[in-house]
């Protein structure tokens, strides 16, 4: 069904605020223009955003900076989460969307989780005919970008 994209992002941000604060992270959110309603499964798309945002919180040393931005581009909406954390080594970038793939097994075990988050996220985004990808930015940290067609799949499902 149709749901306000900005409201969904607000929700996700709000639910991570405590955890971000606990780690001394600065969590900033900004929208470029006004965000439209989007056709899709709101609950599952919030799950996507939550995983991406929680990864930023988890894989950034305490006192980090996490920025969530969103906007529209043509017939799509996009959302980006940027952190200044440990980053993802070049040789792992193609693999982090695979099931159970984690960059540093020992370190990841400490921080909990299963290594399924991004593979599930990709699954959900693909069901919406969207994309999820890493954005190459100079400097340390990670940027993940999600784009979704505003009108959903052409056949109106989901
Ligand atoms: P789960 O999401 O199931 O709790 P997870 O967060 O480890 O576990 P994914 O979300 O699938 O799993 O992420 C896969 C791996 O990609 C992570 O284990 C981590 O090594 C790496 N990764 C993901 N996001 C970031 C990030 N923002 N900074 C650094 N590494 C990241
Ligand atoms: Mg995760």
C-alpha cells in the first residue's frame, strides 16, 4: 500500500536514537525536499532501513557520526546512510550482501547478529524493484544507498 516515505524514515531513526546515544554517536537526518508517498510493504522496507542504520551504529567506534539523508530523483526515492566507522575493505565489498557473510568473523561475533541483515535487505529491496548498494566515497566509513520506485512494481503487487 501507499505510505509516506519520510514518516517511515522518521520511525526508523527514532527507534535507533537510544542505541546511537548509548554509543555517543551523533545521528543526523536530513531530507532533500519533501518526500512523497511510496507504494510498497512499509513494514519490510522499515526493516531494510533499520538494518542499514543499525549496521552504521554497530560498525562505528563510539562517538561517531552517522548521517541519514533521503530525497527523490525522477520516479524514484533514495535513502543513504553514511557513517565514519571502520569501513568495508575493498575485497569484501562485493560479498557483504551474501547470506551469513561478515567481514571480520571474530569482531562481528562480539557485536552480535548473524550476517543475514543485508542479504534479507537486498531480498526485500529486489522484491520492490529497487536497488541497494555501497557508494564509494573518499575517506573512511561506509555509505549505503537504497533506491525504490515511487509507484512500486508495475503490476501493482506488494
Ligand atoms: P545482522 O544484520 O544479521 O544482525 P550483521 O550486521 O553482521 O548481522 P549484515 O547486516 O548482513 O550482518 O552485514 C554484513 C557485514 O557487512 C557485517 O558483518 C559487517 O562486516 C559489514 N558491514 C555492514 N555494514 C557496515 C558498516 N556500516 N560499516 C562496516 N562494516 C559493515
Ligand atoms: Mg546488520
